[in-house]
C-alpha cells in the first residue's frame, strides 16, 4: 500500500513535468526557429521479492517476482526537425534549408559563439548585421559582418554571400559569406533563451564549433534562403493529444493515492 502511494506520487510528478513541456511548446507555437521539446519516462528500480530459480533435472525454472517503485524522467529531448517556411520577401529574413545554425556573439571577445535558427536579422546604426537582441551575426571567417557606406541595397545568395549594389549603380559580390555551423549532435545543445543555443561537450567534441559557409555539400550545412523565416516545428494537434494523455495520466495516478489512502484507513479501523 505504501509502495503504491509513492508510485502514484512519482507518476503525478512525471506528468506534471510533461504538462510543463507541453505548455512551453504551445506558448512558442509562433516563435521563429523554435524546436519542440518531448518528455520520455523510465521506470524506477524494482523491488525483488524472490529471485530467479534456474531450471533443474526435476523442476523447471521460476521467474523472479518484482514490484516496480514508480516512474521518473528519462530525458527531455529537443526535436530538431525542420519547421515550416514563412515567406516575408524581406532580404534580411533568412532560413537555413538544412541542419545548420547561424553563429552569433555578444562581442568579438566571445570565443565560442551562440547558435540560432531564427534568421530575423537587422542592420544597426553602424551597418552591422545583428539579431533582434543586438548580437553580431558572424561571417564564415569568424568576423562580424558590416556593410560599406557605399552599399545602397543587397541580396543574399544560397551560399550566404552578400551581393551588394553600390551607389554608382553597379552590382558586385562582396566576398563576405554569412557563417553557418553544423553540430554533430544538435540534441546536446543547451537552450539559452532568446532563440539561442550554447554548445556543450555532448553536442560537439570539447564544445567547439566550426564556422563554414552555407550550401557546403561536404559538411551538410544546407542552403540559405533569403526572404523566408523558419517557423516553430510545434504540431498543435500532437501537443493537444499529448496534453489529454498527460491529464488522464495525472488523474489516474491521483486515484492510486486516494485508493491507497482508503485501504490504509481500513487497516487503521481494524483496531477500535
């Protein structure tokens, strides 16, 4: 009876965490570049009442008798599937058609850049390419991207190269490529908030990242599509279905606790 009560408590805690993750997914259904989370469960160590008996000459084998002690969180995964494309026709709205990330940093002193899939970039007063939070977007050679004063307009190719139109009316390739990073294990990245990820030793060796250019077939970074944004990959139908499952699971585990309490009450009432 006590075991069943604690098993119910562990189940309620697990489904509460699942509801927390589902709520965060639904809240970010319209966040550019957001990747949905998923909760996975695993059972807690079982209590063995009797061990295994191997088969003999005169008797067959007997299986062990074990009672499970509840459930715990096995993992909270980040699902890095591609989100749908939203066409904006804005030159500085960029989408990576592949598995790469945009590298951004707070200052030139930052050695390991942050990573993001949200490509809603802007130009500041110094004509630096920055994120909505003012972080510098890095080029393929690891430098900040700054447009010259003579550039009146520009386009961005699939390789991430900036094609500038000069004030004299000519158009030329600048040789500056927007950087892209390919991470061996994207699920190992740490979420930082603000659509940012931080590299960890489980996402890449020693947490280091290598910046390259887009549409790199050898690395598999994917092409850069200008005029589009990658939207959240949250599937509302799946999230609402999982919400129902979590709600019913929470209710069922609460019923285990109340039933165990009623049985314990009957035991207490035996002595009157």
